[in-house]
């Protein structure tokens, strides 16, 4: 939208169509809204085209995408199309072949922190360093998620602190699962499982527990890359099983025991402190 505004200037409103394809994703929307706009004759400066922006285009049905492909071909001389999606593999190949594909990586922690500080200063929001760190940890490189959590924390508690942020996002604190991981490295499975029981009793789900363990392992400096790879492989298999519906306490117990066993069998890959 920002690029469209810059390109079209005063013609922006009349020459730009934005649709959320997850809402208007059927064949009817393509024919009525997109085709009718593409067919409109709008006088524009030389070298400028109408712009149609489709957000979440990967939600469109295949039939609608086929119709869109024809429209893109028929009106390429007057209209440009921008398709935003989370999974480009869900866009049919005939459309992909007509597009220049741009892939955006996650934001760096420093970039998110800089923006958060700017907003906190402008809005005069009370915060501490632990709160900023928690927002960055939970955002996973997604600025929108970081800002949503910031807003929810301020509305709910008034101050951005580590504990308040984790109450809002409702996922286990990394330091708790770091303790579990450290116990696994020592082969202390009983205490590790006690911590898992506490998390389950607090209402945290298996996927979030395994996901946070994955982050802890990725950020760990206490093990060599070979052991890290083996543990991450175990975590990825468990996450897949949980997403398939095999979600139980036994699944988590097996996950913890596998980490313990792998660590014991690969003690030479654990760095001494």
C-alpha cells in the first residue's frame, strides 16, 4: 500500500484496489470485484498502472486462482497485481511464473527492540528491560506479533514486565524449560519430569512446551552442534505428532526421556563449564 501510494500519488485511491483474499477468496469475488476493477479505464500518467493488492492470496481457492490467472494475462497492459501470502507453494504455478517473488526473512532482535523503544517513548509506557526481552523472545522475528503483545500487556497490566508479557502470551517461560533441558543433560529425568508435570498442571499445552524447548536448545551454548542437531530432530518429530493429534502426557514424557537418553549417549558433545 505504501509503495502504491508513492507510485500513484494523488491517483492512489481511485487506482488501487486492496482485498483480503481470505475473506474474498471465491470465484465470485474474482469475477465481480477484481475483474471489474481491472477493466475500468482510469487515466494515469505515462508509465503508471492500476494496482490490485491481494493479501493472504494463498487462501484463494484453486478455481479462483485459475480465473485470476486469466485476468492477470488479459489486463497486464493496464494493471499490476501484488499478491501477499504466507505459503507461496499454495499459489498455482501459472500465477507464480508471471510474478517476481520476494521472500521476507524474520526481523532481527535489534530491529524489533529499536521499534519497541520508539513506541514506548512516544506513548510514555512504563516498562523494564525484562519486559522488552520477553516481547522480543515471544515475537520470533514478527513485528506485528510483538506490537500486539505490547498493546495487550499495556491494556491488561499497565506496565511491560517479563512476567506480565508471559501472562499475556500464555506460553511457558524459557527459563523454566532451560532448567528441564539442563536436568536432561545431567540425566536427571525424575526432576525434569516433575517440572513438566508442573507446566501441564498450570494449563500449558504440549506444543508450546516442545516449541519453547526447541528455542532453548537452539540458543544453548552448553552443547556441541552435533548433539544440538539430534535433540532438534527429536523435537521436530514430537511437534509433528502433536499437530497430528497425538497429544498426551505420555508424549511429553517420551520427549523428555529421549533427550535424556540422547544426552547420556553423547556426553562428549556436552561442553564443560
